[in-house]
C-alpha cells in the first residue's frame, strides 16, 4: 500500500524518512510487525497513517505483514483467571513470524499491555515478561533472523489517565513499574545486540497526551507518526553479554518470592546446596536475594545441563542494605551436585574483610589471607570468584585481591550464592544480581 502524498512530503521534509530507507534501520525487502492493537493501528484514521505501514514504506519494504492482535500481551503467564491470555505473543510467535510468515526484518512491539496488567502480580509480572521475551528473541534468531534484522519497539508512552483506564486487571499500574518494562525491553535489545526504538521517550517528549485518542490508550495519526519516526531512527545495540555466559539472574520477582520458586533470566533455577537444609528458603525483596537463615547456600541448576568447562567466573553485585553485625555473604563456584564440595568467596563482617575458602566434603579451609575492607550501609560491591585450572582468585570492583593455587576441586560443578548469617529483608548484605560465564 502507498502512503498519502501529503504524509510522505511531511515526513521527508522533517527528515524522518527518505525513499528507500530511513533513520537507523537499514532498507529491507520485507517487514513483519508483531504486537497488540497499536501495531494493528486501532484509532488511526486509515492504514496509510499506521506506524508499521509508514516504517515499511520508508524502508522500501512495501506492504508489511501485520501480525498484531488487539488486546494481546507478550507473556503466556497465568492471569487472574488462572490461565495464559489468548493469542499471547509467546505462544504464537513461531507460527506468526517464522516459516511461511518469515520476512527480512521483524519489529516486535510488545510490553504496553504487559506493563498495564496488574491482575495477577505473583504470576504475571516483569520477570515473566523479560524471560519470555528472551525466549522469543532466542527463537527468532534460531529461526533465521540475524540480530541486525530484529527491532525491539519499546512499550509506548502512556498518560497518567491511561494508567487508570482499562478493562478488569488493566488499571492501577504505577509509572515507575511501567517504566521498568521499558527498561527491560532496552536491556533485552542490548543483550541480544538487536535494534532498539525508544518510542516511550519519543512520545513523552514530542506531544505526550496530545498524541493519544480520547480513550487514553491508543495513539492518533500524530502519535503513529512519532512512533514511526522513533522506529526508523532505531539503533542497533552493542551486546554487553559476556561470551560464554551460562547463568544470569537479576532477581526480578515480586517481594516475598522464595528462591526455589524463582527463575532468573538465563539458566538460573535454584536448589539448596548439598549439606545445607535451610528451614526457611532465601527470599526476594526489592530485586535482591536475602537469607533468613545461616545456611542459605544455593546452587544454580543451569538449565539442568552440564557446564562444559570448570574454567569460569561467578560474579555478584552485593548491596549492604544495613549494617548487620556478624553478617557474611558471598558466592560459590564448582559446587558439586553430590557432595558439600565447593569454592566460596565472601565478605565476612566479623573478620572485617574479604575471604576465600574451599569446602571439601563439608570441611572448610581458608585459602590466602583475609583482605581488610569496609562495607558501609547503602554501599555496593561487585564480587567475582574466578576459577581457571588450579588458579583460584577473588576480585572486588575489578581488582584482584586474593590469588592462590589449589587443586582440591577440579570438576565444573555449579555457581551459586552463600549466606552464612540470618538476615531480615531489610538488614544485612543482599545479592543484587548474579552471573556466571566461561573463561
């Protein structure tokens, strides 16, 4: 289909598009869009003014394949009715975007309705959105889309009135949580190295509520033009994911979630380590893991597959929520699945510094000296345990502070965390994030 001559003239004159290509996206022969009612174009005056059609024409792709379905969400999590919502993106992406429906480029524009939905926060939430978006992106790449032919379109901007408008379950979201969904979309684009369009910021900064129809949800023609501008100007993100990353967790679950009911972003399901039976499981509060017991030692299941090498590092961001005398928190590596055998690095409040240990069949031995350091309330430290052959070392904020040679534990085992003192969800050192990657 063709854009109206007046619209083409206006967009070209504003520098938004050029014939045969525009903004940051490359010219392509074909385009498919995937999303909800705004991708469909609800409340635009006609097809020529819908953002997906504007973008497709500007890129030289002709008529796009529009796989938007009104009222849908990305995640297949259970809503308040106890079942996934119909036509969710996770369940239909393979049929709608691969095989006969594959095009040269795909624009994925999901998250607006996911962010608005508040009806079942324990099952339908930001963590599930990110996890299932990641699954879709992995599937698209496996299905033949290279990273430079995938564009993530952020959740669109919404007014304060829009946050309180909607059907059952789609009201009452806060601006702060809505913007976390925007941030998650950008983080995923960076993780996968795909294009990212910040339509949220573009709409916020170039019209805001004036771009929205009287239903307070859907953009009018001017809104679609702003969205198209932002999509055409999308930039390909540089992936900061370490090569060989096999576990990653930012603990993005609702407060009160226990760690054994939580799954991180990559290969991060959790089980108690052998030899430790905490009476109460570790929990999540404010996107951090904490332990109510002195035996909160957990290993990552890592997708139930073997880790191909024992040479890897484990890294965690530690946040001192408050000073708790006697607290000690750290990370573990090469944790064996059939014995209480592992290496661990920790901050020990009683010792006043950082320590490295090995535990073999339940017996722990310190390796190297304690490195004195202060850890003030509200401060953060990045702790890394590096294991390469018999070289075992500890880094804090990028500086190696302990470096020893030890051959006691040679097999890969698993990464994880170690809490050795009972905390509350508002006291002590909590773990903000954890990742593990091959060296």
